[in-house]
C-alpha cells in the first residue's frame, strides 16, 4: 500500500475520528456510529475505505462486525514521519533553550542604578 493512499484515507476528519476511537479498543459498528454521530451507511463507507487501505481489520462476532486498528500501516506512516519528527524536535529544542534563556534573564536581579 502506498503512503499516498494511506494519507488520502486519513485526510477525512471522520475517518481520523474512527481511527482515534479504534486506538482505544476494537469496536462494533454500532458503537462507532454512536460515537461519531454519523449515519450507519456513512460510517460503513468510511470503514470500507479504512479497511481497503489496510488501516483496520474486521471480524464477525455473531451478528456484529467488530473493527480494530491494524498497526502495520501506522508503523509505515511513523517511519515516513521520522525525519520530520527529528526536524520538529530540533526546532522545539531550540525554542525551549531560547525560552529558558529569556526566563533566566527576567529572574536575574538588575544591576543597581546610580
């Protein structure tokens, strides 16, 4: 599965909300419908997209379909993001150092004025 297809699937806010729900635990379709506030047909369409790109897997439990995250595609996205994370962390570290310096400057006593 290409990164583009995964990013495209996750571009939709409803699908991201479903992924966030499934991060907590596997859920039946009815639970996902209720939590997301979408209709059952709309939720099923979003789940189909997520299933087709491999982000979720489904199992049948009697009359219910239970969806769970598949961690493999998320690991691929994490690998793709790694160089950017290093860039962000370096920038955030530099910002943190600058804020610490600014804070230190404010807490130092001022030199007495003549």
